[in-house]
C-alpha cells in the first residue's frame, strides 16, 4: 500500500490504513529526517508497529545520534529497528588498491574508497570509448555525443577496476550492488549510529 505524507500532516493518519487487516511487514519511507522520517518512526511505535522495520534510502542515513538534527538524534530510542539502503559498487580489484597505496599511501576510508574506485572506473570507460571511436574519426563537434552514445549503448561492455560494467536501456548500471545499514543504538558512545548489515550483489541486471 502506498501512502503520502504531506508537509505538516499527522504521520499517524498516513499509517492508519496499514493496520488493516493484519498490519504491515515493512514500512518504506523515501524522505529525509527533516521531512518526516523520525515522526513516521515514532508514529509506527505509537500504533503498535514497533517490531515492524522502517526502511529508508541513503538520504535518511545522515549521521549518528551525536549529529544534531540527524534522523537518529530526532527519533531517539525509536530509531532502533530502522534500516537504510544505498547503491554501492562491486569488489574493487586488488591491483587498484596496490597501485593506490604506492602512489598515495593510505586508502580513503569506507565509502570514500568506493567513490574513488567508481571515479577511476568512469575514467577507464571514457578512455575505452575514445579508443573505440578513434577509428571512425568523429568530428570535434560530435565527439561528446559519440562518447555518450558509445558508453550508454546497452550492448556495450567495459572492463574496469570494478569488473565488467554496462548500462541498460534506462542508463542504469548493469552492476546491481546494494549496501544495507541498520541503526545500532549502542554505537557512537551509546548515541546510536548506522552499521552495515549486508553488502549484496544482486547480479548483472542483464
């Protein structure tokens, strides 16, 4: 069942129909801490849905309970039982890590390393596309569009530090990797924080 939480609306009203006939098994909220996520969680608890998980997206994962205005800080004790997901990247090849350490020393921490690997993969894809297009000799004016078309062609595949990458008809990556987090109330000196519970590769989209 899909419900809308309008600005200023009572979250309990959005949740009311979910109690029929047997209650939800999961509630997903696609907003932020400042657009009703903490209120939704508290309303779930008030409605007797405290054992029902609340799942959000990466926008809800906005810091630990020590961060003023974060979801965890605003939801308080009710933050337990909340999960969030975000698109991630696959396994970064070992040789990339070795070369990075040789050039820059220590690796970036946690998600920053994923962004570093993804950015490198983007550069690899563009360079491979340019190499493929060189034989056709596109004009300077048409080069940008030629690269875009080559990269996003659903039949194209590119070898990168993340493995083989392609894009489907919607422009989405064929790599379907998602990281799931949950609120651990004991983390961050007892203030609560997000911890990884699952990093899953759902397989190639094609």
